């Protein structure tokens, strides 16, 4: 008669194929020793959720978004209207609170901060540049006075020290000639560069910019982006830019695309040198993002070209995963002479 217990243990035997209690304990101990998600990142978004309720209707702006940004990065966020990128920026700026998940910036927990801590966070940790130039500068102050105002509100510096720091920021961004001019006396590009100086006034860990070149022509937009790059290189400030401007997105080493409230893909750019000629070239490669729940967003043009909808077949190979259309679905690819099911192309 079978007892269902392991001899000498008094415990139940695991079902065939199930791990033993000792194996489960070993896995749990291994997980405890593993570093926490994003332990070495400056910005950490872990399964971030933001739900808005209007007239009893819930809208999920963020649906379990994962994002890591290393200290010192200069990166871009792109996505269609309604993708969730502006919601993400408002959360990172301390202007909105997530519904669920985790969000940390420079060690600050954005979900648990009270009103006082959130005010200190916006004053000391993060700087923000809006698309509308009028939102960045007070019209009755000069450029220098606008830059010194955040320092004055923060306290801790004498007037001479504040004036010197403001002059250094304006000089770094090629705005020496604008020091004593008010916003209406500045061009659009000069206003945005002055806004960057204001955002950098208290030496924040992170600078966020929401469509900072959206109202500028291409030449002026290039000058503004140069100001961001200068701040990143000379001050080491981590900078995240939301943009629809492909020229701006192409200038950064990392571009993250957001779709339907989740990060969907990344473009990483690096400089490679030709071994034969010694000539350098910029190489860009696009990656699909695999979130912590194992979800993968396949590009819409890929799935539509192969008639993929609702479900797909997966095959685990030694060095990749094959993704195939469902051969039982209406309109699915028919059998052919390809290497995989239904003769379709391999997915990576």
C-alpha cells in the first residue's frame, strides 16, 4: 500500500516532475542572494501602473511598465500620443503618483513620499523643462534672475554665490549675452536654453524634458539639444527627453519606445571602428523589450506581414526562440518548404 510519504522524512513525496522541498528551498535562497531589480540604476520603474478614472471609466495609462536608466545617461523616450510617455514623465517629475508598482529616482521612493518630501524632491533631485517656453521662465525676471530663483528658494547660498553659479550656467550654455534680458527679449531657442539653465540651477540628479524642441525649427532644435549634451557631459546630469523629433532621438545613444503603457523597444547606438580602414561609423540596432513578467511586444508591421493575431507558436532552440503564426487560424500561412511550422520565417 502506498503511503505517499518519503521514507524517513514523514513528508509527502513530490509528484513526478515536481521539485523537491530541498530544491525549492535552494531556489528561494538563491533568489534572496540575487541583487534587487535595478539596484545599480538611478531611475527604476518596476511594473509601473497608472490608472485614471473619469466618469466611472478606468483608463490604464501605464500597464506594468519597466524601465532602468543608469546614472549619467542621455536618452530619449518616444511613442505615439496616448502611449503613456507623458504620464511616465509626470510620475518621474513628482507631479503625479503611480497607482501600483514601484518607481525610484536617486534612491527616493515615488510611491511613499508625502507632500513635503515630494516638494523637496522636485526642488533638489529633479529638474524639468516644458515644451511651452512660457511655462519655464517668469516673464518679469531676467535670464540670470530666473536661474537664481530656484537657488534662492532652496536656501543655503549667499547672493554672490548664487549670481556666480547662474553666470556659469548661462556661459556653459552659450547665453552670456542674454544674462540681463527678459524672456520676451529672447528667441525661442534662447528661452529653452535658459530654461535648461533654470532646471540645472540646484544641480539635480535628473533632468527631464517634455518635447523641448516641439515649437522650434530644426536649426534651433539642434542648438537646444547641444545644450542638453553639454549639461550631460560637463555636469554628469542624467537626462531623459520625451520627443517626437526623430533628429533628436537619433542623436542619443539610447532611444526607448513606449506603446500601450509599456516599454516596447529600444534602439542602442554605438561607434564602431573598421579594422581595415580605421574609419569610425555609428551603428544602431533595435531590440524588442522583454519585461519582468515575460511579455514581449512584437512590432506591428512584423506581425501583420505574417498574419499573426491572438496567439502564436513558440519553439525553443539552442540559441533563440522561434515565433510562428498559428497554422490553425483563419488566413494563417499554409504549409511550405520553410524550416519551421507552416514554412514561415524564424523569429529571434
